[in-house]
C-alpha cells in the first residue's frame, strides 16, 4: 500500500479500512463549491449541493450528473429522515426543509424564540426521528452562499427538532461556528465540528464529542481531535465507530479513541463526505469544485 499515492498512513489499523488497489475518482467537476452529499440506496443515486450556483445535483453511476433542483435557494447539508425523505439545510430561507414524496417542500424550522435562524448548515437524524442540525453564520456573511444579513440569534447553536411536536431546543450554544455533525453507530456519542478557524486563524479547528443522554440531551463535551490541515467540515462514522472528517488535504480518519489512523489525499479541499454505493463501501467526497469517490474496506454506519 506504500505505493498508493492517495493514502497517508499513521497507524497500521488504517490498512484494514482502505483498499490497497483503490484509486481516487473524480466523478464530476465545474462546480463553484460542492457540499452536502447524501446517498439514496433505494434509488442508487447521490445528491449533493453546489451552493453558489443554487443547485442540488444528482449523480448516477454510469450516467453522470444531472440537475435535481434549481434554484435550490443555497441548500447546503442534506440527509434523509426515517421515512426516506430528503431533509435539507437551506441558507437562502434560513431554514430546515423536507422534500415530501410528491415533491412539495415543508418548512420544519426557521426560527427560535421568535427570531430567525442564522443559516442551517449540516443535519443528521436520530433513530427516534428527531432532527439535529447546526446553525453557524456562513450563509449570511455575504451574498455568495446566501443573503447577507445580521444574526438574530445571540449564539450559534446546535439544535434538536422534535418533528412530532415541532419543539426546537438548543443542545449546545458555545461553538464559534458549529458545522458538521455525526452520531456514533450506537448513538451514544455525537461528534460536532467547530470550523471557526475558517475566518479567524486562531479560532477552533477541532471536533468535539458529547455523550448522548436518552437521545434528548448532551453531556460531558470535550475536544475529540484537532485538524492539522485546514478545518473540519462534514464528518461521518463507519460501522467500527471510526470518524472520517473532511480537511484541506482530503479526508482524515480517526479511531474512536482519537488516534489519527490515516488520510485519504484529495487534490482539492474536502467540504463533506458520505458512504454510499450498493454496499455502502464507497466514500463520496465533495471537494471545492468537484465530486470525488474512492472504495474502502469499511462501510458507513447506518442508523438502527
């Protein structure tokens, strides 16, 4: 594996997670800033966002990329709920939306305590159906990825939305710029990236981890890892509990105890990632202007 130019190995355990002969594939390029990949196993396609171009794109293996939604109103992160519906973070409307089976759009959350959200960024769904999302200020900093506006919330928060009652609660309020988030396979941990260093070099560029209590609150928050190249953005876990994080030089893989196992090197800064493909062993990466993929020897964690 030493001759594979796409890997940088720091721990022998990384060799068990990657395929020695695998090659990095550029599946699509020509975007402005790609984000929010989500895999649809039932349809065998990937959706991902090109935020500045106001598009959500669809990738189908063998057929390439087509437009799924335009204008997208600056959609960033995407996921699926327990019923398989698309849930998205919309910068333009400063809201969390759900795409219904008939294609109509439902607003799930756009305010807290009577004030507008900042610009929801990334989103995950717990096995109990609750939607957890981050709300940094990136989408209102300028007119490039949204609409420039003042922040109305006093803090940049991580929220939990009870879709049954509509109750929106702040779970964490002490991040500079909360960004990607991911549950551990057993949902006892929640990892949350702080990408504050994107606009302030001395600010956090780390991922914190919290214990999840009864699926409804967080405890014992602590720094899990620091990213040594660029900032952490999108993150995912695999079935073994390893954490895969985007970074300026590609994707960094960390063991559950925080050890850096290895890196997948990508020629563009990676913004987000997800496991997909028929066996969930293909790592899709949105990176600056392109969509990349590489096959792995592990599979992405699926919610129970």
